[in-house]
C-alpha cells in the first residue's frame, strides 16, 4: 500500500461551537481555534477535522447548510477561515472540512427556488413524489413533507428542514463538485463526508443506505474533485460491514481514503431497539469486533479508529469509570485505540480525559434527535397513564 500521509496521522475533531469563544457571545469561533493552534501543535496532531462552519440556520447545529461557500457569521469570516488553513499548515496541521452533501438546509437558495415551481431549474436538485411512501426520517416520523405550491412531497431522511439532494441529477452533482473544488483550491486537507452512504438512495424502492449507484457516484466524485489533490477523505457510513468498507477504501477503486464504521459503537445497543436502549458491553465481543475489522481491512483497505465524536457520548463515561478510575480508564482506552492499525481520530477534550456533562434537564440539550426522542417518550408515558 502506498505511503499516504494520513496513514500515520492523528486527527483531532473540533466542534467549533463548544471549543473556544473569543468575542463573549457564548459560541466558539474560528479565531478561538487560531488561539489554540500552538497547543494542538504541541499535542502532536497532524490534522483538524472541523465540524461545519458554513452559513446555516442551525436547525441541526450546522449540519443543515444554507450556503456552502460562506462562513456562518457566528464563527467568523472567510478571511478567518483562510488564515486558519494557512496558520495550521505552517504548524504541520491540515484542516479537514466536514461536508454535508446528502442534503441541504431548506433555507438554501436551491431549495427556496425548487419549492416554488416544478419548472424551476432547481426543482430536480431535490427528491419529489406525488404521494409519500413508507420511508421514515432518521429523526422520527415520515420522511416526506408536502409543499402545496408544487402539489408534491419532498424527501428528507433527517429533519424536514433538511431536504435530500437528488444525486441522480448530473447538474446538481456538478454544482456540488464545483463547490468541493472551491474548498480544495483553498488548500484544505480533505473532507469528512457526512452520511455519505445515503447519496445512492433510491426512494422509489425504499432503498436509503448503500444504494446500487453509491460507488459509481463516489468514483465520479473522486475523478472530478479530490482525486487530483493530496488529501484525506473519510465517509460516515453507519451501516458499513468490512466487505463494504473495502469497496470504499481500496486504493485501486478510487473512492475514499477510509470510512467511519460504527459496529463497535453499537455493541451495547439492544437488538431491534433505538440507540437510547442500551445493554452492558461485553469486552470480549468488543475485542472480536476490532480484530475482525483489523484482519479484513489489512492490506486491502484502511481503518479509521475512534471512540468519540459529536454524535456520541464520552467513552470514559460510557465504557470506563468517570469517577474513581477516570484517569486509568482514559489511558486504557487510549492505548487500546492507538495501538491498532489505522488512522486515529480524537474528539476535543479526549486527550484530557473529558467525561459526559451531567445533564439535569432536557432544556440543557441542544440536539434535535435527543429532543425528539424525549418528546416521543413523554407522549408514550402519558398515553400509558391515561
């Protein structure tokens, strides 16, 4: 396998909103990251995975993008972003952009035009249907929302404020590729591609993940964008198996560098239930799962290694002991992760053994999926009592 820089890199995820605030508005910003670059250099990381800083109404904390080529005002300016890329590179650190291209915000100009008329040049940038089928949103409820102006329903596999893009439309795809090249020309170190396994969806057949067109689309994306740059690409793929991960990450296939797979993260989930319904972790099952991925991707793909990210609870609180044995737990989990083959990703604060915040009220939770789960379960509890 070729000696790519990212195969020996450690990547540090920054969730800007909660990282470092410099203007006192309570929201972390790009100047705050600039202030911490010397610390990150000393820490020894090689790249920053930067969660979304694009213009967004923040229905889903930035994973609903309204303008891919603008920086959200709460985070700073494009000049700040350019400076971050430059200053980080001078310290041997690359900036990896978190990119959401399965869907946009409903405030994106494309969708604003698309929902007004079926003759809009942007109407077919999205997925429409005369009547909804049984597809459900990942956030709960129907995945279809009616728009009276066009007498059609649009698809949203997440919030209704996050309409899904139509990846079977070549004009839409080219617009996305042009935007990706805009960022690549700025000198970024690559992309983390949010829910990328959904872009091959075929809703007419109720196919969402790992659709039959997925790998053709990724190969086209490679040829038209990041295949011409020395960058890393990692795809978020909740349903990936080792065999599927090989398809993504074999170098000769010219798709992605690696994927985030979540088999190990789901080991404490009860079968047939949602991620909120947990069981005790079996350490031997965890060991078997990691061993399987190490063996099956050895020499024919590449592993991403992680315990935490913005979607997941802190690993010390989850599978360690966040009280008496916090330090020992953190060190043990770090050794386990970093001694495997693959590219390790650490989430901000993981290096100091950060644990879960002790939430006491749902009012403290700024997460659309958690809020909806809470509301659903309150309704169920009320129905059971009545």
